[in-house]
C-alpha cells in the first residue's frame, strides 16, 4: 500500500511537468503546420475565427456534462474578464502572431515568443501574483532561471559554432534544404515581424496573468475555456469583417492543409492548451507555465536531428544546456515558494482576509 501511495504521489507531482511538456510539443506542431498553411495562402484573421469556433463546439458539451453542478454563478466582473481574455488571446495574440509569422520564418517566430516568460514574470511581479523577495536565494533563482531560458534560446538561434557529427545526420538526404527553402517567405520583413511578434508576446503574457486571476473566482476550467473561445470567435468575426470587408472568399473551406490547421488548432491549441494551462496555473502560477516556452526550440532541434537529419551545431547544444539549467532554477525556486514558513509567505503576499473571494488562495496567486 505504501508503495502505491508513493507512486500516486509521484504521479501527482509529475502532472504539471507532463502538462507543460504537452504544451510545448503542441507548440512545435503548431509552428510547422501553420507556417505551411500561411505559405499556401491561409488568411490569419479567419484562421483565428475558425479555430475558436471548432474549440467552442468541442468543449461546450464537456463543460455542460462535467461542470453542470459545480459551475460558479456568472457575475459582471467575471463576464468582463472573460471578454478581455477573449480579446487578448484568441483575437490580438493570434492575429499579431500569425501576421508576424507571415513576414518572417518559423524559426524567427519561435525565437521571438521566448519573450513571453520574461514579460509574464515582470507582470506577475508587478501585480504580486509571484512570490519574489530579492534577498532570498529562491527568488534570485527564479529571476536568473527565467533570464537563462531566454538567453539559451537566443544562443541556439544566433550562435552556430562547429558541426557535431552524429551517425544519423552524417548522410543527409537533402530534406533539410527543401524544408528550409519551403518556409522562406517572399515578403520577409524582420523589423515589421519583430514589432508584431513583440506585441503578440505582451498580449499573451497579459492573458496568462488575467487567466490566473479569473480562475480564482471562476475555477470551472472547461466552462471558462469554452466561453473564452466562444467570445473570441465572436470578437474575431467582427474584427475580420471590418478588416476584410468585401472579401468573402477568405471564409471558404476546402479539404486542404488549411482545414487541417483549423481543426488542429481548434482542438489542441485553442481548446486543450487553454484548459491545461489553467489547471497548471492553479497549482504553480502563470510564471511556471510560460517559463517552459524556450523548451520548444530544444524539442524542434532534437526532432529535426532524428526525423529530418538536420545537423546539430555546438551553439544549439550549448543553448539547450543553458535552457535546461534555467528551467531547473525556476523549478527549484518555485518548489521553495511552497515550503516557505507561513509568516514569510504572508509577508510576501499580503491578503485582505476580510474579502470573501480571497479565502483559501494558494501561495502563488491572489485575486485582485
């Protein structure tokens, strides 16, 4: 019995890490499939609408079935938070992201989104959603770790170094060169892409913060996901009709890579990712979720080495090592947050116990 209890305890502890690993694996598939679809003429505005329509249709039945008796009462405050969340992620973040990708490459896009952990950490610090005390070692570890993950991603992108010859990459079959040429954008504009992607990162970080706050007063994750996607589809439709007025052809559907992209992102990236991110945030906070974003680049490099016979360079390996060190520091710092003495935690996150909504909150997040 004790052995089973230890196994269950280990599995429960591993859930957040398995969750963020799934988020990054889904992000790898998203970067590849969406770039191919954009190159073939997919409209980023209708893409945002259709993926949220699909996510809404998929998650509403589950929300009605599993959260029928536990769904909190809708209030004006929660309603406006949901509308703001829908504007930030399904509309602004996605449209800015894919507009930026249109003017750049998939590699450049994946590199730029590594700004999200830094912006999220800064916002969480400002709004006191993250337990940070500069003089304490675990807080310094979180700051250094977040910075290191971003720095490691930049090293992987900017530093090449000598080639590391591996048995499975020794004889390249030319797939790499084709893949690289295939994703080159004829309308390349790095400056415009950087501005659009930076704005997207700021919206994504703000979404993570507000989602963490909303989940404290509305903890029904499936219902929240469905309503965010529904409101995002509605707002995105209005946004698209204004920007693409008179262009009805963008709404047409065909059996092609574009439709596959709609379905994949609707079920996985808009639906499952919102829900899983919320579940992890309840336990670990928004910084923990976004700190793993640079892991996407490491996964891409590993998969590319085995599947596409892409050559590995010393710069990529060094960058990956820095990313893993940074993630370890963040994880270690977060674990120390949860073992702080009660009086120390109260000093770090003062809570108004007279307010009924803040009773029973965890150590990482408070309702504001």
